[in-house]
């Protein structure tokens, strides 16, 4: 075991409570760092040859039942600044997306309403380009001006949004696998460009929440859409047509309400979900000749 660095690093911390699926074993080490603590933690992990994992609100990840070796940086409670600077909203990476939506609304700006129902952080939204489906303009890319990064050597860098090449559920940050040395998003700058009146923004926000309630299984632990759309066709259509709604392995079940969501109906393990994902991929490939690719990040990859 490497000597612990100064600061609040805990060992053997269960990670399931930090994921929306409520699945996953413990982190070997876990820290919830403020901005100034991150470089020292990265240096420590490097010196001890430990992988580093970043978790926002854990709403798009499947953590292995054995947990994660190395150091987990959990950013749901830190990096919480939100401030307006002229035509921009500048936020820490740990800010939740519903809070971001509310902050833009409070400033009298529209365009952020869709974030209200996405239970991730700003960092996770940048990494995943969170938003609606392919071709829909409502995504992180449409609002992002630039990001603040901490690089693996601990240095800071501000990068223009274009340099990240955000596309449907993609960014260049994904080119390096989870656990490997890669830039960490610590803040983001969003453009306020659509002034709107409070009542219209409020109605649009309510409409988003209502639509989600109708279409999505929000009463059980899930990670939202499990697969990416392929060729612009929602994965839910392929999965439903393959007759997989309600298909269950252990306590992991293809949602009856939305075929691209997998519900944890009790005490599902990561192994249950992985086997179900593999079953879905095989069945859809067999029936429709289409290969589905997971959108959720499987940790370790
Ligand atoms: C009920 C529900 C509804 C959802 N609806 C949508 C939707 O409409 N549209 C959509 O796009 N997604 C949706 N999702 C998925 C998810 O909320 C988004 O992908 C979100 O952006 C993930 O953010 P997070 O903070 O939870 O990231 P995590 O799940 O914690 O992490 C996801 C990935 O991002 C990386 N990451 C996280 N933070 C950082 C950071 N600061 N720096 C670098 N890398 C980072 C992680 O290492 C990991 O690889 C939904 C999920 C749920 C449970």
C-alpha cells in the first residue's frame, strides 16, 4: 500500500450509493477534492502507479462488483461555484445539471431547460455531451463556450469548446479510456444567448419534467439510456422490436416503459447488468443485423 497523501482520502468506500444504478463495489481510495487539492492527489496516484477514476453524479456509469482499484475522485459535492460573468454562466464541474438549468432561468435565459431532467454534473455533461438524441440541437455542445481542465501533470488549461469536438454523446475526452491519465474537467463556461421571460422558461422546464415522467421509468434505479442510437434510430426501437422489454437477468430488467433503460428491480449486480447488456447486443444483432454500442461507461472498461 502506498502511504496516504495529506488530505481527506478514505479507503474501501462503497461506490454503489454514488451511482444512480446503486450498483458497484468499493473504491480502493476515494477523495472529494477541492480545486487546489487535485494536483497533489494526481501526483500521489502517479507516484504510486494507481489508476485515477472520476465520478460526477454516477448517472452514466456501471461500476464492477469488485469495485475500482486506485483513486476515485468524486466531484458531486465539490467544485460547486456558479456565477454570471457578462454573457456567460461560469460553473464548477461538480454543479448538478438541474441546478445549472435553474441558474440560467434565474438570470432570465432560455435554452438550458432540457438539463432539468438530466441527473448528472457539468463535468459529466461535457464528457458525454449530454442532451437529446442525434440531430436534436438541445445538447451541451450548443451552450458550451469553453472548459477548464486539470491535465495529468497537474497543470491548468482553458480549452475552447470546439477543441473538444462534441458530437452525439461524444467528446474528445473519451479518446482516453477511464482509469488512464486524461484531462479532468474542473469548470465550464456556458453562453447566455437566448433571453427569455420567466413564465415561458418555467413552462418549458415543467414540460420537460412531465414528458420524462410519462416516457421514462423514474421510480427505480437506472442509468438512463444504456445504448447509443445507431444510424439515427433510437436503440429502444431495436430492443423493443426484438421482444426484449421485460427481459430480466437477476435483478436487472429491460424496462417495460422504455426499452433502452435497464432497471435495478432489487439488488442487481454489475454482473447481472453486463450479462443483460450482452444478451441485448446479441439478440438485436441476430434479429436486425444491427450492432448496438453502450452509451453507459463500464468501469473498469
Ligand atoms: C434518469 C436519467 C435520465 C438521463 N437522461 C439523460 C438525457 O436526457 N441525456 C443524456 O445525455 N444523458 C442522460 N442521462 C445520463 C447521464 O445523466 C449523463 O450522461 C450525464 O451527463 C452524466 O453525468 P455524471 O456527472 O453523472 O457522470 P458520471 O456518470 O459520474 O460519469 C460519466 C463519465 O464522465 C466522466 N466524468 C464525469 N465527470 C467528469 C469530469 N469532471 N471530468 C472528466 N470526466 C468526467 C466519468 O469519468 C465517466 O467516464 C440520464 C441518466 C439518468 C439516470
